[in-house]
C-alpha cells in the first residue's frame, strides 16, 4: 500500500459580525453540506463504536442470536433505533459508507 504526502498552506482572514445577512452571504453551501455529511458519518461511527463496546452479552460463536425484542435499549443512541439491531453485514456497510464520507473531506 502506497500513498503520497500532501501539504497545503493557506491564509484565512476573518471578521466578526452579528449581522445575519452578512453571515448568510458568507456561508458556502458546499462547505455547510460537507460538514453536515461529516457530522452524520461521525455520529454513525460513534453509534457503531458504542454498540460494540456495550456490555450487552454477545452470543457465542455458532449460537443463535437473542430475539430482537429481547435487546434492551440504551440510554444514549445518536443513530437510528435500528442501528443496534441490524445484522453485521448492514452495520459493516454503514460503517464503510461513513468512513468514505469522512475520508473525502
């Protein structure tokens, strides 16, 4: 596996304002959209991490999984309610999609 190192330098000047019109005019829709996608991807990865680190008992290899209604909900879950109940292949797919979003930015 190879990779190239890339470095960029830029100067950024900022001016503080409370003027809503100036703030809206200075917003870049692409940046706002990318930030929202990155936040959503990070939340997805955090939900997966929390589900993996939970103290919920894991079925032994080869044993049948607990019925979906036997799983107790957790107090904190930033992902959709079905995130903890999805089969491993769906969780893996969501993980991979979230990683692709984060790696783009």
